[in-house]
């Protein structure tokens, strides 16, 4: 096991985050926009603020970085490639999206179960595509 190539990790993480954020915009900002607007209205809010949207994008960048970091950490055991990248993505998705969305959106009843399902499945696609893109840039020293 070699040392992690930090430059490639950072590059891959940034790419993973950007790809995930762009897909997140398509899923949540376009396809589910009306569902989110209805959900926010049900909570007594107009819509997401600009600062909230910026925050979501920062979280997306951090999530992309973490997914590529998990990829680099498990790569020596599972091998380089798409399968390992997808495994890393699923791990990060479970902790970063599936569990929080189940807790705050479904169990707390803040948003509809349909919106929770759609946005959580969308997040799975976002993080998988982003992680594969970021992991493709990662090379050991």
C-alpha cells in the first residue's frame, strides 16, 4: 500500500463534487423543483434562499471529496476501477443522503415520502457518476 496521492485526491474530489452538484441541479433544481417548492410552502417558506443553495453546493463539493477519499482508502483492498468507485459512492450516499433524508424528510414528516424517495435516488445517481468521474482521475504516485 502506497501513500495517497493528495494532489490527485483533491483534483478527483473537486471533479466529483462539481459533477454531483451539476446533476443535483438537474434533479432537484429542474426535475423536482415544483415538488420542492410545494414542500417548502408546506413548511411556511417561500423557497430555498441563495445562501442555502450555496451551502448545498459546498456540501456537494465536500461530499465529492469524501467519496473520492473513500475510493482511495479502499482501492488497495478492492482494486482500482469503476466497481470500487461505485462501492465508495454507495457508502458515502448511505451516510450522507439516505440516512439523513430518511430521518429528516420521512420520519420527521417534513416533506412528502415521494419527494424523499425521488431526491434520495437522484442523490445516488449524482454521487455515483461524480465518484466515478473523480476516481478516474486518481492515480497512485
